[in-house]
C-alpha cells in the first residue's frame, strides 16, 4: 500500500469499519390485511437502515469494491450512471467519507451544458468529478478502448449500478441473513447484482423474486452472467416478474404513486418510488392473485431510502 493514500483509503479495509454499518439489517413484521386474508405473512428486510448515506444494496455492492480498491492501492473510484443515478450519489458519498477521489461518467453529453440537477449537484458537492459522454459512447463503456480513454492507471473501475462479481458475492450475505426467515424474498432489480447474490445466499427451499424497474426483458441474462462470474455457475432459485416496471426506469404512474402513499398511511414506512415501491406493488399484486400458498412467509427487501 502506498504511503500517500488518503488516510481512510490507506487502511486495510478502506476505512469501512469506521462507518459502523447496521448489520445484519433489521427485520420487521407488518400486519397487512391484503396479505393476511390470503394467509401470507409479510416481513420487511430494512436494508435502507444499514447506513444513512450508503443505504441498502448500495452498501452491500460498494463495500467489497471499496475493499478491493483499498487493497490495490487505488485512490480514485470511477463509475457510471444516468443523470439521477442513486449509484453515482452513493459512490460520491463513499468517496467523501473514506477519502477516495471519485469520477462519475454520466450518460448524455448534452447534460454538460445544463445546470446540475439535484442528484448531480449532490455528487458534485461530495467531490465527484463529472464527465459527460454521448449515449453511443456510453453504451460501449465496458470496451477496453473506451475505458482507456476515461480512466488512468490510478482508477478503480466500478461498473454501472455497482454490479460485478465482487458485488454479487457481497450481496450473498443478504441471502444468508434471510436463511430460515422467509419462504419467498422479493427485491427490486436495476442491474441485477443484488438478486444474483441474494439468490446465491439463500438456503435450498427458499426462492427469490426480482422485480425489474426497467423494461426490455434483458435482465435474466445479466443475472446469469453475474452468477457465473461470481460463483462459477447458477446459484439459488429465482425468477423475474416483468410486469411491474411502471413503464420503465424513473416512471412512476399514478397507480404506483397511489399504492406507495397508501402503504405509508397503513404502515408509516415511506417507500422509495423508483425501486422499492415497484417491488412491494408487485408482491402485493401477486398475493392478491393467489401466487403464494397460505402459510407462506414473504420478505420484501427495502433496498434504498426515499
């Protein structure tokens, strides 16, 4: 490890222990008549309470990548996202907290000429240097020549959404925390890394349901690829429910907004709209359709804060 690393990044674990994450994350039972009338028990896995600035799957996916960056002596994190990316904000916050420099490659060259939106402004306030690329280049971001034009030798590259083999292995701990707790685990999916790890960590007999927040039907191949890279092949029982994306990423139709507001009124739990609300709406719909046998315990993972 080089001696000129920032103080936090120079420690063996990248300074992560000093952040005191709340792990295992809390598990809460909710009494919801829509589930109870079908004989189904509902639990919330409150990953949103892991850390105030690195909540939910952002902690679980970033933590192993931050450890790897520190172990390799890298001082800069470079990652990718859209104009409202939760992942960019979490990476910027991690950089500020742990002493890493951060670079965010933002999809959409036209954004460079506009005022920063609230999300990118938060990234910039946390010290992230923003680089804008056109959408064609962004689609090629994993190609070696494109990466070479964006990153220098000091950069540790974290993929979009934080989903890589290290992240999937980190998310396997979420599955292990739920062993013996639930029959079915529901989770929202963006890039698939959390579901890939969650399913791998569950016990035989448990199954996971992913609720993609993007339309397109491509996510299954991504998850299978992550499991091959992380674990050498398929792990766990999982499937995707493609009906609940609400029209695509960042789309919040009136029906979903009404569901989320009603859920808060019933239970006092505020739902993040782009991911968490879609997963809980999907689970509630499936329960109403009789998808789960009476006596089933369902755990919904709250992957991020509002």
